C-alpha cells in the first residue's frame, strides 16, 4: 500500500467508519500535523505517537461527524475537502503529503461561521 490514493482512502475510512485502528499503519515516524485550531496557528503534533493520538481522538469522538466533500490526489500529495458537524460546524481542507505509503505531513485549514 504505497500509493497516495490508497493511503488517503484508508485515512478517510478511519473517520467515516469510526475505525481509528485504520490509522496505525499509515503514519510516518516523522509525521507533522497542524490542526485548524486554536486560532491563529492551530495545534501542532509531531511524530508518530502524537499524530496517531490526535487523529484517533478525532476519529473516535462521538460528537464529531466528518463528511468528505472531495479529494484531489497527484503524485505524493492530496487535498481533502471536508465538513465537520458536532458541537461546532465548519468546513476545511487538509493538505497531505505521503512518502513510502505513510503520511508525513497534514496541514489543516478551516473556516468557521
């Protein structure tokens, strides 16, 4: 499973299916994830353990519902457009980079009402 589209499909499935275990094998040891909040710069998670914990928490949170609006993949990069509903509702994008079948970078940006 080294191709970017397959990794991104599995990433999305973790959230849509509430299956955080699908994240275990697709995060790189040197992954960096930037969240959409808090303003102005968002949280930053570094490394496998922090990124995995952050995403698993989001994928497991019963009040959060992610809807994927679209995905564009080319080479080692992807843009995921999504909508989040729950306590807060907003839309966003995550810019992803994949290397050797694992996510190495995820930069989240969102807009809130």
